[in-house]
């Protein structure tokens, strides 16, 4: 299932707070970004897809985004991905903190207690001293899972 397409059409927005969520999939999208020497560098990003499994928001699909280091030979201890992966792995450390040993499939099918937050993107308008930030209209706002507090089942 193409979760990104499904989510991007609606950009799900629910009230911020603590929720019971279940991981229903993951993506490692290839996103081209502008680096110091022009376009062409691939961004190392992982997206976990969660479904809210209780309450008024039951069934809503909410993403969790992780930016990973350029060098995937080492996922930094204390990074959001490292911490979330350890929670999904019942607190156990990975044998090596390399991305290939810390596969996103570790999250699949598991339920977590999580914090969901509102995201209100901004336009950056160039200014003399610093860019001016202007909040985008509400149609661009969305929710994302920010942190996994604990593993519930899986």
C-alpha cells in the first residue's frame, strides 16, 4: 500500500496529545535535496506509518519522520531513530549501531504509546538581516508522531 500517497492527499490532522498507535509500514523515500554543490544529493530519510487504534481518531494514518546521517554506517546513540528503534526492540541495544542492523521492519505490527504533535509549516521570506517566517494556511498543517514512549504489544 502506498501510505505516502494516501497521506499526502489528505495530510491527516488530529488534536495533539498522547495516543495508542500501531506501526503499519515504513518507507525510505529517495528525496533529492540541494546540497552545497547543487541538486543531486539523496536525503537519508525513513518514514514510519502509524495507525491510531483507539478513540475518536481511530483509523487515522499518521507519519513519523526521521532524518538519518549521511553515513549510514553509524546511527548516533541518542538520535530519535536510535531511541525509537530501541523501544521497538524491547530496550535492547543493536549489536552494531548501523542502519542495516536497525531495519525499520523492527517497528512493523507493533503497538506503542506515542506523542502526536501538530506541524504548521512556514514560508521563509528573504529579509535584510534574517528570513521572515510566515505560517502557511491551515490546509498545509498536519500531524506527525514525534516520539514513541513505550512498546505496548508486539
